[in-house]
C-alpha cells in the first residue's frame, strides 16, 4: 500500500551526481513563493521601508539555502543517505529559517500580497478566533521548543522515517512540519528589526538550550547505535559514493552532523544572544544613570 505512493528511488540510480531528474518539493515551492511575495513587498515600499539591507540579504540567502536542499541533487541523495538527509533538515531548521526570520517576512510579504489579497484572504485568516488562539499558544517559548522537539523525534522513529521516504505525501508533510516548527521556535528568539519581541532575553536563551539538549540527546542516540535503524532494501548506497560505506556508517555520520554541526550553530546563536543582551543592559544602565543625573 505504501509503495503505491513511492518515490522514484526504484528507478536505476544515476551514474553520477549530476544526472538526477529535477523534481520540486511542495515546501520548496512555498519558499519560492515567499521569495516572490517578499520581492513584491519590497517594491511596494519603495524607499520608505525601515529594514536594513543586511536583513534583506539574510532573507534571500535563507530562501536560497532552503530551496537548494529541497531539490535534486540534495533531496534525491537524502532519500538514499541518512547523513545527507540530516544535512537537509539541519539546513532548514538551523540556517534557512533563522535567516528568513531576520528579514521580517510577515511584515514585507503582507505588502506583497496586494490590497485585495490582504483584505479578503490574509486579514480574515488573522482575525479567525481559533487561529489567533493557536498562534498565541504557539508563541509561548516553552510550547515552541516542545513542538520542535516532538517533531524532531517523531520523524526519526524508524517506522515514520521510512514512511516519509516511501510516501510523497508523508515526505511533504515531514518537510513542512520541520519548517513550521522551526519558524515557531525562531520567531520567539529573533527580533525582526524595527520590531522587538516581548520575549525576555533569558527565555530566548532557555529556548536555545532546550533545543540544543534535545538535538544532542537524539544525535548521541543515533551515533552510538550498533545496528542501522533506517536501512531498507529499496535504498541502496550509490556506487560512486564511497566503497565500503554501510548504512550503519551513514547513520553514525548523520548523528555526528546533528551533534557537531548543530551544536556549533546553536552555541554561535547563543553567543549572539548574550552579546545583544549585554548591549541592551549597558544601554539600560546608561539611561538609568542619565535619568538620575
């Protein structure tokens, strides 16, 4: 039954990295649409927008990163190699989405939709009582961390991981949930200048700590397994990839990518948060002294 919706991995594997057939993941199309609407939104502001150029560059670089890992050859390789699958997901959650959030996407994209779409599509959605309550609930820092953590563990349960590879619908849902859960997390951490979050800096640090602990625990679990969890007869290793490379080697490499690369990124982000926190405290102290004087 699952194979009725199977990926094209049953086709003969290409002889080289540059012979994969082009295919578009729905989540990649979503990010492409975001980029287009953002471009339209920027044009509508002309020179009046208060965003900095570096924010716009961050947004587009995040869009490019996410699309690049959601289309061949990366997406096709991710079906065969757990390590590449891990690179794909870590790029979306830890690089692409944070960069997109920096660019204040909702602020700009809402202008890109145009007045008719805003009035009859966007505003009714934002005014919906249920959706407003749901967004408010997901904006709670602890809830966003929990959502991301549960999502990460769920899709690394072997049964569901393999379903996502075998079934295009599950595959699309998986990528969409990774993107969505990371958006909810990072919108609780990153200020989208000129706006500022109401989340205290200490809670932003706790969000990152919670995310990092969850990632490390899963990475350690995957790295030190003695048997492969995700091997499948329909996923042979590409002959040109590496002689003697086994599913277990691939799984351990994926765990190390999550562990080392993810840890480095999260420590880097934590350093930025502490730096911004220090600057704000210094500014506050200076204002307090001036008020006293």
